[in-house]
């Protein structure tokens, strides 16, 4: 099953993000090399291009497994995210899934 994970940052986390960026990117590279759990990830930006959160789509057996996977991210350990939502997601259409899936 797929899960969409939406993480909203605490206020004033720009410097904390910068401090932990290399460890975060290393974690992402390792995840991509290890298996197909991480389907899509990237920062959520405000209208001024400032980062205000993260969006991920992952494959996991359960929401709890998706959360455990997310908790391995250095950004999680750094306390950047104040709100984390994990919801089941069914990819149905788009270029990244090869068209339509219904």
C-alpha cells in the first residue's frame, strides 16, 4: 500500500534544515539505493519559495510502518516537523506511474 506523508515544519527551522541537510540527503540516497519504499519526496514551499514542510509518498505495509520508516530521517531526529500526517494513498494517474491506473 502507498501512503502520503505530509510534514509541516515548526516555525524558524530554516537554519536547522540547513544544518541537517547533508545527513537528510544521504538518508534519501540510501533509501533510494536500498529498495522501492520511497516513491516521491520533496520540500513544500510557501509563495516566497521558503520551505515550510515535506511531502513524501512511500510504500509500506501499514501507516505505522510508514511512520517508523519516516522516523529514521535525520530531519525527524532534529525535530524539524511539528505536524506529521500519514494517510493511505492510491496512485491513480500521472506520468510518474506511467499514465492511468484504473
